[in-house]
């Protein structure tokens, strides 16, 4: 009831399907003694899409590593209907990349929300090692595969869309967006054009050698027809490992929305995500900051099975912010950002541009008193962020930087 205006579901029903993409002859940094094993890479994919009608919801089943390394299984209620008939039309394509040791299901809130608004959302499952294995050898897998997998999944989804194959016939490959959380944020920023640091060759047992800056295949990581990037709590570096070579994210020219908590001690704020926002000087970019929030801002609220220990619950819940509030505000801004940059809906710019940087500073002289549930109309009548209720707009910052030549 207290979600900002654009967080509401769209007019479409939501369908969901699962399938598998296979990329032949890929190096696996997690296998092999003397050198990485070369084998076909199997990537499970969850596909959320606009459906012709609303149907019964699904229950997703997934698991995340517990404190001792083994997966803790849980269920997530969803809105999507497996096998639902796809809606008529061609819809922008979104690649949704999860974080280290996560799964697509924990981002179902965003995948379903965007599908209801006319996006085809492709969420690969990267099958990382448990995050409890805190070794450089284990990290070599996600470090190497995240950008490679995102680039491949995007290209394959675009190929199927152009060929009119199955559900992908509803996707418009010429309008592609990337969204990534945490380690997925590293992947999408790389796939948007940030050149990989040469030091990642050694950190990935040579898997990324051809793809680092100056490598023979470096250009193959950049996703074609990219219209927008959303990076939620992306790493600035990973345990001291530098991720990008000069010019870093300054090589990105695609409009970008960064989202982060000011107390994110996993990826850092300043230096950290705020640094990436400042450094991406050749792209128009936005920064949404949840003041006092930490790293766990993008996953669903903790399911009952994940509320039995601090470790499990800490995957999902923030110490300060309500999770449903975090998800609603992100859905609002991501919707406005994608609708304008990908769909070309210029009117959505009013939800993004000219906002007072500190949400606490907004004023609305004509707002009704009391527990008013209506949304701010934005400028010129109100400087309370457009689409927010007057009593529900504190604790955030929203900033914009234009692209430099």
C-alpha cells in the first residue's frame, strides 16, 4: 500500500518457463589440475514474459548456501504461470544476472514485475560454488564465467528473438537491457563495455586471458543493441582484485542506473559504487542510494525456511530497511529508467530528472494533511519525488550526472 507509483504491476499477466542454453567448449576454472577443463557449458535459464492473461501463481523452489556450505532449500510464492500463452506484441529483452551463489528465483520479484510491464526477462543460473568457500580458487569460477555467461546468454537470446524461436519470438533483440546484482553487477558493467583488467587472467587460471583489455577476444564481451544498464550493488573490486583496466567504466556509453546502500560493506560505497557512478563519465547515469542500507537490498524477503539462523536470514534482510520497501522503491525507479531509455517513453523522465538529491528535502505545499496516500505530482507543484507519497519519501538520495563528450 505504501509503494511508490511505478512499483505497481503492469497490465499483462506473467508467464514463466525454464530452459537451458548450451555453449560449446568452454574453459572451466573450477575443474582440471594442470589447466582448466574444456567442456560444454550448460546454463539453466528462467524466462519471465508478458502473458495474454493472468493465471494461478507458481511456487519457486530454490536453495542458497547455509553457514556450513550445504544448500538450505526454500520455496518462494510467485505470480507467474508456467506455460501461459504469450501476449501479442514485441517486447524489450532484459538479461537479469544474480549475485554470487544466488539463483534466479531470489530475483523473481523483479523479473515478474518487469514482465507484467511488457519486458521479456531472461535470468540465467550461474551455478557458483558456495560463497562459504572463501578461496581465490573458488572465486575464479564466478570471476571468469559471469561476464562470459552474460555475453553468451544475451547473444543467444537475441539470436533466438531474431529467428522467431518459441517464446523468444516475443522479444525485440534491438532493445536490450542488462540488470545485475552484486557479482552480476560486475558482469553487466563488463558486458556494457568496461575492459577487464589483465590481472584477471592469472586470477581465473587463464580463462579470461583472451578477454582482458588488449586480448584477441575482448570485444566479444560487449552486448550488442544495448539500451540501458542497471547495476545493483556492483563490486568496485573483489577482495582486492582489480576488475577493470583503464579507462574502466568510463568506457561505457550506455545510460546506467546504479543502486546501492550507503552502508554496503561488501562492495563499498565511497570508495565503491559511488566511485563507479562518478567514474562512468561518458554515459548519462543515475545513483539511487538507500541511506544506512547494506548489501542485501535486491533479494526477495527471507522465506520461512531461511529465518531459522542469522546466517541464512542475512542473505535476504537488511538491518535497517524493510525488504518490501526496498523492492518497491527499486521497482519504481527501474521501471521509470527502462521505460524511458529502452521503450522511449519520454514522459517517464519526470520520475527521474530534476529530483531534489536528498529525498528528505522535498516540499509539497498543497498536499492534503494526515495519512494521505496520494502520490506527489512532481514539479512544479511539488519537489517531493514524483510518484511518492508525502510520508514515504525519507532516507534516500537520487543523483544524476550527464554524459561528457
